[in-house]
C-alpha cells in the first residue's frame, strides 16, 4: 500500500520563507485592515475618493494593499516577483488586471499587453501559463446578446468577430511559444459564449499537448455536468482537454441578477454543495486524463488532489496537474506544496496602481470567500511573527 504524502499546511516556516520580517509586518497590516470590516470598508471608501480627487495616495497603496496582492505595475516588475517565487519552487502567471474602457482601443491594448506576457513567458521557466478574460477583449453586452440568441447589428457582428480574432491571436501565440493559456470564467449570462471560444481554441491547439484551458466555477449547480459534457466532446473530437476548477468569484452578482430578473439562481444551494461538486470535479478530471489546474484556497480540496495524484501514479513534476492560488493569499498551501515537489501556480496581478485598484477593491468588498479567508491569513501571520521572535531569543 503506498504511503500517503506527508503534506502539512501548518508549516509556517516554509509558508513564509520568502518573506522578510519587514514584508511580514506589511502583511500583518494589510490583513489587520481586511479582517476588520469597519476599517476595511472605510479604507475602500477613502481609496475611491482619493483616486477620484487625484490625491497622492499611490505610494500608500504600493506599500499596503496593492503591494501585497500585485506583482507590480509592469511586466518587468512582476517578472522579478515571479523569479523570487521560483526560488521556492512556486511558478506564476502574469495576470494583467486592468479593467479597460470598454472600447475597441482598450480591447486592442489589452490584447497587445497579454501578447507581451506570452512573449515574456517563452524565456522564463517560472511562467508556464498566460491568462486572459474575454471581457478584456470584447464587449460583454454583445456576448450577452449572442448567448440569448438575439440578432446582432452589422457593427455588433463585426465587433464580435474582432473579439474572436483577439482570442485566437492569444491562443495561437501561446501555441507558437509553447506556453499554456488560461481562459478565465465570467458571469453566467455570457459564459456559454466564452466556453465556445475556449473549445474552438482547444480543438485547434490542443492536439499534441494541452495549451488552452477553460475555467469552471463550481458554485454553479450545473457546472459539474457541463465539465463532464465538455470532456466527452473533447474526447470525441480527438483533442486534449484542459480545465481549471475554481469555486467561483461572482456569487453575489449572480444571485442579485437572478432575483432582479426573476429567473432561477444558477448558484448552488449551499457552500457544502459547492465543496462537494468541486471535489467531485477534481476527481473526475484526474480519473479521466483531463489536464487540471486546481484553483483552490481550501486545504481539504488541496489534500484531496495530493491524494489523487498519489493514487493514480501521476508524476507530480509533470504538467498533468497544477495547484493554483492568488498571489498574496494562502502561502501556507502554495509554498508547502511546492516544497514537496508539486507544480504550484500563483496568479500574479499587475498593472498601473490607479487602474488595478478597482479590481482589488471589488475583490475585497464583493468576494465573500476571500473575505472569509482573511481571518485565517491574519492568524497565521501573527503565529509566524511570534515564531520568529521566539527563534531569535
């Protein structure tokens, strides 16, 4: 009988090995703020006001929230952070997190920026993946119309074609450079369109190795069935299937829209139902030879994936299974898995401070799963500060 892998997510020495005492103090400050709802809400409000009034708060942001959750303002700065992570066996994907202006110029700019991340990744072994959101490349309102079966105007049809071409440019570039690329999941009312774009790209580029990965938000009650159906289509058409599984990032927005518009909510009835489908999803992927990125901050789910890798005899250094967490979150999971030799990916957001802060603010204020994680993070940081003090005495 094989010995179960001995992974401890409580090993804080490994978890925070990459952090200096000064960086740990900054983490303490950031999570102390996030862990106090009043201070967090106040900080978000003041940040919004500060940027609207063009107050000189950029330096403060770089030393606190932006500095902790983002790799930098540029590809060069973020690549430097990725190289630091790589010293501890943690790989990265550079995530351009600027929310564009919603016009063709901004879509072209975003596409060009992501192409640069692909070019940078070609020469950096620490950057095995690129990533994009379809809404950075085209109008979500057009995608919503397409999913609803509405007829597009000539201008809308041309705009939709341009978006599809941008998606193909990115996937083709990733294929040509030998880089994997993640297609992020978004809201349910245009997710079908994103899925079809991802599957078309998989059929073109996933013939010999897995280049394109689609993302599945398991807080949707239909997502496990959708995942299984997509894998069957891939098998029938003869291409490799790549899937990133996450619990999800738009739960509040999804529930509010369903209630407002009077249709059944796509969201699972409970957190436990989401957890169950997530775990069933990773089991399915590993058993059915799906190329998996397990995007989870949940310790039990990460342990399950470790056990499944062992059970099915998968080489943990291969590209069959990656673990993924957000930069600045769950280092106890990321660094302990990497220390044990598993492939671990950090999503590293980057972009100009004033343009990335809306993304960070929304993530802090809307995403309940991350809000719930902050107290756990804060507790571990305090324990590590104490551990270091004791070790120095």
